């Protein structure tokens, strides 16, 4: 049983239902990307068809610098979503993260809901666990099991302090967690990525994570899915609902977080996510220093429809990104990351 007395499976189904059918997007906070503009270059010295989105991360080649962010697993319905997302990731050559694998570790009979390698043998695949579990019963053993369960290339540990704090019986003993993350980084034998879940990473936290040995940081900033909003919908009482609602718009907007983290840890590979709408937003994130750009809620909505719609949705984002690169004369991802044609409004 999870701390709030619902089974993992029920909780995962609730997350899917709420994210698909309720509006849990930030209300006042935006990603902040609208405050940046790629400066149009009317005479690009290149052919659109030669613009390359290809990139490499953790030694794995990708056809585009895009990531389906960590979402689900642990319930039968989640398997269908994961297989759809993974099939689309394989077809388009982008990366994918699985949702928290705690359910599959506690109950082996749920491991199949995460196992997507049979449809996605080549993609960069990221395992996922809540970092906070390392302050309770988990150690590097469970982290290794998460990676092995899905034959992942790397492990994501997510930080979700506010989500835990506003829910009934959440895990709120966070003291000393950095040390536990450091131990996992040293012993796992696979890259460890640390991400937020939609409240962003500050400069200080980025420096702490770098000193702990993490291989990459996903800022997962505010402006998209709000996990305080999801918890407000799940709240069993008016008290807890109002508690969670106060944090609906909490967090560092994605663009601000990216800018701060880029400055704090200049050589750290960064993933940008949280409220990314389209390929133009993705282009801005890369120009701000990201190596990969992640989408969660938009991918869930596509995957709920069909594999074809998911592939089409990814191809649309890729084409928007390609044309944005063409529009500023950036022939490849490195040129976009180093472009001078980005201004803050
Ligand atoms: C249905 C759903 C489930 C999620 N589950 C996880 C999870 O298990 N682990 C995790 O690290 N992040 C999880 N997230 C957070 C996303 O990975 C992402 O950081 C966040 O939703 C912001 O991206 P978005 O605005 O594009 O949705 C989940 C998001 C959604 C929509």
C-alpha cells in the first residue's frame, strides 16, 4: 500500500484519468518561453532539407533532440499508453522516459506495464524512480532493478517535494537526500539524471546535483502540468484540496530555470521540459542551452488516441523545430545551441 492507502495501481489510474480529463495546467504561471524570441534571419545560407535535427546523448544517437517525458506504468491501462509512446519513439528516433517504477519493484506482477523494449529496441530509454524513496527503503539495489527491468540506458530520479507535501501521507522526510543521490551516482554504473516534475530546478540545487555526480539535469519547470493541481483533484478532503490549490502555480518557470541552471553548471547536459507547446518552444530551449526537450502532457493526450496520432504529433514538433532552425540559419543542433539569434523581450 502506498502512504495514502490507495494501491499503486489505483493511484496510477487516477493520475492518468486526472491528467487526461481535468485541466491541470498551470493557471497564471507560464513556461516563460514567450519572453524569448528567436531573431528571424531573412537570408538563411542553407537549404531547409539539409537542416539536421540529429544529436547524441549518453552515447546514443537520436534523430531529433526530443524526449517523451516520464509518465506512467504500474497499471494495466498504463501498458497500452507506454507501448504506444514507445512505438512512436522508435518510429521517430526520439528518447522516452518511463513513469516511476516503484509499483513494478514493489509488485513484480506489474513489471510488464513498463516493458517497452520489444517495440523500441533502439531508443534512448530512461528508467524512473522518486529520489525520495532513497530516504525511506530504497538504495542503489532498487535503482539497479529499475534499470534492468526495462533495459534502460540511464536512470532518472525525480524530485517532487511539493507534490509529496500536499498529499495525504506523502513522503516528507527529505533531510540528507542529496547524500543518497550521490551514493547512487557513484554505484549505479549507468548515468543518473535528476528531474523535477513541474516546479523547476534552481541554481543552488543544480550546483548541489552537479557536486553529487549527476550526469544530466531536467529542469521540468513550471508553466505546464501542475502536480499540485493533480493532487487538488485527488484530495480526499476540502482541507487537503485547498492546501494543494495554493501551490497550483508554484515553481520556477521552465525558461527561468533553464537560464539559471545553464549559468550555474555550464558544462552539465540539460533537458528542458514543463509546458513546452511545440517545436518553436523546443528551438528556444535548445538556444537557451538544452540538449534535449521533453513533452509529457501533450504526448499523453496523443497516446490516448493512437500510435499514428502520436507519430504525427512528434513529426509536427520535429518539422516546427526544423523550420525554426531554418528561420535563424542554424544548420544543426549544435549551431542552434550556440546561436546568437535569441533575445529576451
Ligand atoms: C500522467 C503523468 C504522469 C507523470 N508521472 C511522472 C513520473 O512517474 N515520474 C516523473 O519523473 N515525472 C512524472 N510526470 C511529470 C512529467 O515527466 C513532466 O515533468 C511534467 O509533466 C511537466 O511536463 P509537461 O508540462 O509537458 O506535462 C508525469 C506527468 C504526467 C502528465
